[in-house]
C-alpha cells in the first residue's frame, strides 16, 4: 500500500484541480487523503490551476468562504474552481465579441505583439488576460457587495486599476451568475454578427460605473489638480466598442493618462505613484 505522504505528494504534483478531484474519486482512501490535506494540496496546485489565484482567493472571501489566512476546505476549492470556470467563459465571450475586432489605429502591432504581426491577436495576450481576470474578480466582488462597501474598496485601488475596472463595468455580458440583465434585442442573430453584442447591464452595474469614475476623478484632482482624462476618444481608432484600456498597445497611453505626463508638471512621489496611481508590476 502506498504511504500517505507519497499519495499526498502525488496530489501536489497535479496540474489542475480537475485532476485532484478525479484522483480523489478513485477510492475512499484517496478521498480521505484529499479531505485531510486540502490546504497543503491547495497551496501547491492553486498557482498552477487557478489563474490570478490571489484575486480569486479574495473573491472567495467575499462569497463567504474561508478567511485569507484560514485553512481551506474542499468546498472552498470546488467553489474557486467553478468561479474560475465562469471567468474562463467570460473571456471566451469577450474574445469572440470584442478582441477579434480590436483596431490598432496608426500603432505598430509588431512593437507590442511580435514580429510579423500586423493587427491585434484574435485572443487576449498573457498580460491582457491577467488584466481581464483580476478586473473581472474585482467587478464580481463589488457587484456582490452592498453599495455601502464600495467606498473603501475603490479608495484602496490605484487609478490604473480603476480605469480597468471602469471599462469592465461595460462588459456585454452578465457578471458571474447572479446579475440579472435585460434580454438580448437580437436573440436569433448568428454568433459572428455584431447584432448580439448588446449593452445590457443591471442598474447596480451602471451605478458602479459612475462611482468608479468618481474615484478616478478624485485621484486626478488630488494629485494633479485637474480633471481626469477619459479614454473614449481613442476607442474608435485603437480599440472596439467601449474597450481600449485593456490592450497591451494602449498601456503607454493609459499610463500617460493616469499620470498626466503630457499635460502636467506635477510629479507625485514614487511612493504615491505606486500606491494611488500606477503600479508597473500589476499585470505581471
């Protein structure tokens, strides 16, 4: 019979929780080993099996799961895996409806997406995917909370994060499984048509969009004594629909917009810049 520590180590070497669940279903002994060692197995598998694990873990807390520094339960892991599946589906829809139609304007695609590339790839890049996932979890969390809890959450975000979040509030899909949105105007349109892409949002998400922009404005006035700049003017040439700040090719423009580099002589301290405005490593 295999020693328990060897079997547990096998769990820890698995690449995903789907594999963990499959192994735990082999026999009662494997199931017991999984249930007795959820936290150490989670700590090894989660960085490989759950994209943006830290953001996913914070969202689990908002869902009523175990506190950040508490041991994980099997139920917690199942819930996080399901949440990750929801985010994956959101990405697939976003890529089908939006990413495949992104424009580059006069920018060089090769500079941002590699030699021989002349347009934005049809799918999200690694860094764009990170921005999407982290921002989606933030949006999902805020949508699940009472509005009275928004203030402290938004004040803790950098303007960079807030711009991503503001754009995500405009997603052409329901957020998570809970949001109820109006029915589509063109339910029978083919999937490759632009007709199914409809700006359908709940009243709560519309209110959140307004509150996020207010916080962006507050940060701009606080650090630069001027109104925040809106990216909508660039969407027509360097994005699609309402989406532009997520793209790799727009990060230099977004940093310029957040930090008012082209229009302001005010230079916040490095500490304030990283805490309130722009963090270079946020999407790494």
